[in-house]
């Protein structure tokens, strides 16, 4: 549609026994050579399954589960190597999102980090 590709990657069709978080919709949006990956709240086990479906590196990744320790596993972060990472989290949230361990994982890959709590709405061109 208008040069924009939408790929529904997860969850698999049919009834499954996945947790509510692991049933999150995972969507890849592509425009030319750029890609946006939205992983919802899926955990590291689902992230590992998704690695075979992804073209990497990713231009923009909305970090899974607001940057909690349940998502953005080491293998997923190293493989996707996102240029930009967005943490969708509220200022001073009770959960401490994003966690420092997850922030460090992305910093080690050289990703540019953004946090909606501090940066507000973001536009990527």
C-alpha cells in the first residue's frame, strides 16, 4: 500500500496456550530499505522464534514490554542490531521501565536510544 509493506509475524494462527503477553501482535513495517519492528509484550522465547522471520538489521525497534527484563533478550538485540530503539514508558513508572540491563544491551550494539517519558512523541524520516 503506497510503497509501505506490512508483515504480520506473530502470533501464529489458531488457538494456542501462550500467555497474554506472548500473544502480542508482532508487526514489521517496511518502506524501501527501512524497517520498523513492533514486538508488543512478547518475551525472550518468542523473540528467539521470530529471529528466523526477520531481515536484519532493523531501522527502528519499539522495545518489547516497555524495556522490561522479560523482553529484548541478548540474542534478539545482537541479531536485530536496531539503529534506533524506542522505549514506550511513562515517566517515573512504578515498574522501572526500561530496566538498566536492557538499556545496556542496546547501548552495546550502538543503538540510538529514545524514551517517550523524556523525548515525547517521535518522528523518524
